[in-house]
């Protein structure tokens, strides 16, 4: 259990460090080429490590793997496009609305209806700072798109996780995600210098490669409900990473917003149990 908790915490730290360190490169190069190259690096590393029976998996479960790959690609493309113009903590808080609504859909209790307004209030507090709204309409749309894709990822990952042991399904779906991203990545590279490949490989290690592997390790060593409660800390970790690494302000009202989003996530999970 302790190893599972540590794996889950390390996964969230990797995601937020990788996201924060990506912001300067995303603003300079754009999110699409860098996201595609990161997915390519992560897919190649997973395929080399897991060595799945790729063709057999694709023939038998190609539709499910393609759908999960599309959700992963959409989640990463939208998330990294959002953090170009929005604070990291706010983007992650909006992102969490996807898993929150998925959890509430399966709760079947009237008490569950109390959590979405609490989460939306928290997001509102995070979005308002210094007498004005943070971010822009495009960033908000991308963050909402990432939330939708994250919800779809959760639903699809349950099915793909049953396809076989180890990392086979994850490796195959990561390859599909890289293929889905290819048109956007190639368009993003057009007319621009090639990004720093060693830096891209390191960022790919921080997210998405290590987090997905660590999440799988955590889920094998602790109940899914306990992991969900642990994951509710992610908006707080994101706000802390944005403050420490990007000098993004965290006012008292925004701390309250983080607490409300975390509380709504915890409440939705406890209600669903």
C-alpha cells in the first residue's frame, strides 16, 4: 500500500514538473509539435520496454486502442495548448471536472449533485485574480477539451486494461496517440526549427511516460477508490508547481478555490463508494 501511495504521488509530481517546465518551450514553439514528439518518444520507449504482441493486439482490439489513443492525444494536445495562456493550477482544476463528472455519473445518489457546483465555484475563484479573469477564451476552450478527453480516457482505460498483463495495452495505445497527433505535429513543425530533442526526451519522460507507468504501479498496489482520493491532490500540486517554477500568483482566494476543487473531488469519490 505504501509503495502504491508513493508511486501515485510521484506520478502527480512528474506530471506537474513536466507541465511547468514545458511552458516556456510551448510558448516559443507551440504545443502541437512538442506534444507529438513527446508522444513519439514515450511510445518508442514503451514499445521497446514492453515488447507487446502489437499486430495481434491491433487486429483483435484495434478499435478500443485507437479510441484510447485518440483520448490520450486530445488530452495532451488540449492541456498543453491551454497552459500557454492560463495558469497551471487553473488549467488542472478545469481538467479535473472531467473525472469528477465521470465519478458522479456512476454515483446514483442525490448527495452527489452537491459536488459539481462546489467544483465550479472553486474554478471561478482560481480564474479571478487582480480584478480580472485569467487566461483567454481559447485557453478556456482547450482546458475544457482536455477535461472531456480525460473523462473519456478514464472510461476507455478500464476496458484496455483488461486486454492483457503488463504494459501491452498502454504501449499500443500510446503508439496510436502518437499517430493521431502526427498531422498536428507535422503542421506545427512547418516553418519552425526542430525543437531541442534531448530536452523533448526528458520532458517525455516526465510526462507522459513516467506518470502512466507509475499510475499503473499504484493501481496494482492500492484500491482504485483510494487512488482516486490520492489523485484529488493534483490541483493543489499544480498550483504549487506554478507558483514555485513559473511565479504564477496564488492569492488567498485562489487557495480557497484549490481547496474547493480538491474537496469536490474527494466528496464525489466518497459519495460514489
